[in-house]
């Protein structure tokens, strides 16, 4: 069995430097050198997973095929590399402590005092190595969330320090820092980077490669100065300038030889015949730069934060590049939508997305938006809660059930067209109890969606508790809203569409989780192509 090489990615000076994009770019570059790669995220917060976190805290919650609620960086990993992540790719302090405490309760530690070192750090080390056990991967990239110096990341860094000794030449540490530009002085400043590296060194970790995030292009002398002050080889300091698109980052890293430096550190080279495989990526970035025609999409949701709908935004953007259209996305706060202003707000858009969500806030506005787009034949794509809202709006305004609702929003409604699954009713905890992960779905022959997917059976990822209430199915179908995708085992409705309209499709699942740069999702492709 081959032994994997481990790459650790840490961040210093400030947060939000884009460690996720850098890790994803490194993953992509190593893939193009012919290697099998996986990327995992270790987050220092105490939540078991981000499933219970408000998107304002941590952006979108991304869901893996095996049903784990994870950090949005896993979305970047999958979009950049096309690999599927699993339960092993997302670890939090909460998960680590829970596992250690469970073992303690079972008596596994044989009467020992349980301590951060070695018990917590051993658990972290085991989890860092978990992806290497099957011998599937050549490289395991581990991104450590947070910033060096944070109290809560200390056990993760101690685990890395120990692993560096155990793994020897099979491990590498890449540190991402920030180089600010002081306008008044007219200079870039490397001191924060020097301090951040010192902090890492004081924890016993010497970085092998430094990546400097910067708004201004850094001269060679600056990179050399950082190398000299931080005990890093001159060729191993690279810069990551602000670029027009995150998808240019792998090309920029490649231009500076980051892939070569990483492989050289491990005494490796690219595999035979793999020098050219960046071509597809270059092609994608070239198309992105050349986009001329633009289309306008309104994103109707309740979170006024770009990251809350990250995967939807990226899926639209990527589909746009593949179809030659620049998708201009405008966020529309559904809480502000009224019958009076909906026309003026939504008429500029070529298409509208009704976003996922939880709870009742902003749902009436989503319904107002759908009435407008349905009656004005504006292409509309409802995702999860968005699909449920399409169903409720149809029940109210076409079937005539004025009080139709979801049991999530009004548990006492007489027309519960969206209701809780039986299996959910008995559950008392919120975290991790939804229908999560990929489920099969059979598409209806002759439907629009079967044409779009080009296949009868698909698998898509879910994250919800409530479902279409099948008691109403016949009435919807008679009135023109068809169920064109259903779960083959449970018969749950997974897709609705109104074929008499130009593009009016709602999915109970989240297609945005499985759209990647080189494999854009067919529903997003078709939606954008029809705008
Ligand atoms: N709140 C809805 C449910 O739980 C939809 C969830 C979502 O949009 N992800 O069923």
C-alpha cells in the first residue's frame, strides 16, 4: 500500500485570507501532476458541525454525499478538484472532544487522567491520518481553520508538530500570511509575516513554504527578504495577489512553480504524461475572461451575505462560463418584497432563484416573488425551501387553498402541502437529524428534467426535514404542476415542474453542492442557457 504525503496549510496575521482557495488550488495542481489528492478541513470551533450555525456566523453549510454538514471550504475543494469529500474530510474541536469523552465514558482509557496532550492531540492525529488508511491518496492536504495565535487552534498545531516528527519527509507545512500595503508610507510591510512565522516556530513548527497574500504585486526582493527572515528557501516564498477570479489562483500558483516546489520537497516529480493537463483549466479561465453577453439573475433569499449562498453563486457563475454568459447576480432580500414593489424589483431579471432556508422569516416575500415570476413567465429555479415555496404558492393561487403552507411555518394549517416526515416527528434534537446526503431520484419519462439530465436516474444531495405531502399530488398534477422526480423507494417528491412555463423547476435537493468547475451541473447549465 502506498503511503500518503501530508501537506498542512495554516494561516497567519488575519483571517479570511482564502486558505480554502489556496488548499483547493494546491489540490488541483497536484492532480494535474498525475496524483490522487484529497483535502480535509480541521476547524477549531466547538460545534460538532456547522449544521446548527447561522449562515451569518460561518457562511453556507455544505453537505457531502455521505450526509455530513460541513464548512463551505469543502465546496471549494470539490469544485476545484472534482473529488467527493466524506465524513473524514471535516473535523471540528467538537467532534474530537465528543469522541474522546465517549471513549472515556466507555472506559477505553483504563483509568487514566484524560488530558489535551496526549488524548485530544492523539485523536486529532488519528483523524488527520484517517483518509490515508485506504491507501487511496498520494497527497492529503489538511487545512487548519482559524489564525495562528488563536487559543482554540493550539491542540491542532501541537498535533501537527508531533506528526511532522513522526512523518519526517512525508510531511510539509505551508503557511499563508498577509502582507499589507501602507499607502502613507508607500510600502508593503513584511513584519506581520515575520511575527506570524515566529509564532509558528515557537510552537515547534517550521513552515517549508510561505504564501503571501497581497493586494499589490510584490517585488522579488520582498520575497527574498521574507525567505531570509523566516528560514525558508528563496524559491519557496510565493505571492498570491488579488485576482479578478478565484479560478485564476491555481494558474498563478503554477506560474510561480508552487507545484514543482511542493513535489521537490518530497523528492518527487510529476508523473509521466501529466505536464499538459492544466489545459482544461486554462481553457475555462480563458472563457471566463472573454465573457461578453451578460444575463441578470435575482437571488431571492433572507441572508444578506454573499457566503450564505456560496455554492449557488459559484454554480451559476460556472454554468455561465460554460454557456458563454456572464451571470450578474443580484441579491434580493425577500423580507422587503411586497405586492407593490415586486414588479419593479424583479422585472430587470432574466431569471430568478428562490433560495433554500429555514424558518418563516422572509417566506411570504418568497411567495410574492414566485407569484410574479410565474405569472410573468420569468425562468424560476426553486431550491429546497425555494421548491417548497413554489408548491405552496401554487396551492394558494392555482389550487385555491388560501391557507396552504408548510408545517414548518404554520403547524396548524388545514392545507399542509409541505409537511414533516413521519420519521422526523419523534426526534427531539436539531443537529444532524435532517434528511442529509445523496439519495437516488427517478426522473419521469417525457419531463423537462429528464431531457436536461439525459438520464433516468440521478443521485442528489439533500438537507431538509420537510417534504411534499403526497396526499395532494393528484390535485397538483391535474392543475399543471407535475412531480417529475421521485425517490424510487419512498416515493417522496424530489422535483416539481410546470411544463407550460418557460423554465419553472423546483428541486427538494441541492444541485449546487455537486456542480464543479469542469463538471457543471446540468440544471444550472440549462437554467442559464435559457436566460
Ligand atoms: N426548511 C426546509 C426543511 O427543513 C428547507 C430546508 C432547506 O432549504 N435546506 O425542509
